[in-house]
């Protein structure tokens, strides 16, 4: 048997073997089918619905720390901390006695009108500005080079006392307390605050200039007499 006849004979027998050995197109597994077969079966429908429709119940939480601190320190924010600190500083020496008397009167005057004036819209802004001035003044008068009480500063102290006296016509605290019960002129009181703010700004300017003059004089002395600081 030659090769051509053998080839034809094998070609005739191949279709029968292929029909039983090879899977059909419909039986051939596809990649998607293999992937689906390895995926875990879905859980019961009841469990899924329970996860979806179970309402969220938040756990009880304590209020934030910042909120608790705000509640506990709410009284501290209403105090004039820098005014009290500046007034206390001036009491430590007799060098600033005129200014110490003025700050003591002003501290009492502001405290006596606190509950009344805080109802005004501009109160908080005015208080912030005044407290900033008291803080700067305290830093100036507690530094290594404290300002001296010049004539201009003494005049400003008298002007501030005049402003306090002008609201009720007196500086007597007992009389002012009785007037406050009968007459509560908020415009007059807040106007007094604003004018006092202007006087304090000029007092701050005078103190700053006085410190600069003192530092300049010290610099000149250190240049002319360097051995004094050696």
C-alpha cells in the first residue's frame, strides 16, 4: 500500500473519532463560565435584605472636648483679663500711681456696667480693641525699659477720669450705683467707652515714644562710654 492510499484511508476514519472525542461548541467551557464557577455562592436573600434595610442606630457619644471647655470657661471670656492684669501690675510700684488710680476707677466702672453694655451690638468689638490696648500697655510697663510718667501721660490720666465723671456727673461709686438703677443711657455709656479708647491709644503712643527716647539715650551712652557696660 503506497502512501497516498494510506492517507486517504485515515482521512475517511477521522470524522467518527472526532464526533465522540471532542466536545461540541456548546459544550466547550468559556473563560466566563470558569470564573463564575469559582465565585462564592450568594448568601441567603434574608441576610442581604437585613443588611440593606437594617436602620443605623448611632452609638451614644460624649460632647467634643472643645465644646465642654467652652461651657466651663464661658465665664472667663466675659472678664476683662488684660485690664485686671494691667491694673494689678501698676499696684506693684509707686512710680505709676496716677495711672494706677485711673485704671482702678476704669476697672470698677467697666465692671459695674458690664451686664448693661454687653447688650449692644458693638460691645464685643469695642471690648476686644480695649483689651488689646490694655495688653500692650501691660507689656510696655512691665518691660526692662518702662516708660516714665510724662506730663502728657498725666494729662491723659486726668482726661480719662473726666470721661468717667461726665457720665453721671460724679466719680463717687455709691452715687453712680444709685444713678445706674434709675438712668440706663446706653448711648452715653458706650460713647464714654469709645472716647476712653482714644485716650488710651494716645497714652500708648506716649509710652512708646518715651521708651524709644530712653533706648536712644542708652545707645548714645554705650557708644560714648563703652567701658561703662564692660
